[in-house]
C-alpha cells in the first residue's frame, strides 16, 4: 500500500488537473488545438512527476526496517505530544504564579 500511495496521488493530481482544464461547453474547432497542446503539456509534467517517484518504488524495505520506521514514528508522535503537554503545564504554572495564587 505504501508503494502505491505516491503513484495513486500522482494519478489523482493528473485527473484533477485534466478536469480543471476541460471546458464546460464544446469549444469551436480552432480552439481544439490549444486544448491538445495543454493536454500534452500536462501529460509531460505528470510523466516527469511520476518519474521522480519511481526510484522510491523500486527499492524493497525489509521487515526490520519497516518495524524501525513504525517505532520511530510512534516515538516521535509521543515525544511531540509530551512537549506540547509540558508547554501547556509551564504556561499555566507561570500564569498561576503571576497571579500570586500560591502565596
């Protein structure tokens, strides 16, 4: 699933761009060449964007590396939440001390 996510996101982005470029009404025949040029430009940029993702899809991740990534993600989330909680505690402690509530 993690390997398919960048490809899926790139294809969704291409679909959104193509939907935004499509006119609501049928254009006259002279304007049709411009939309073809736009489509080729969008297709080229989508190809270049997906080409940058392909090396990440090529390498395999072993189970130990996947486990280490999960552990590091969990630790970083817990530490960031702990830092936010400590910041809140320090903020309200300073507020209480400034009000001289403890005296």
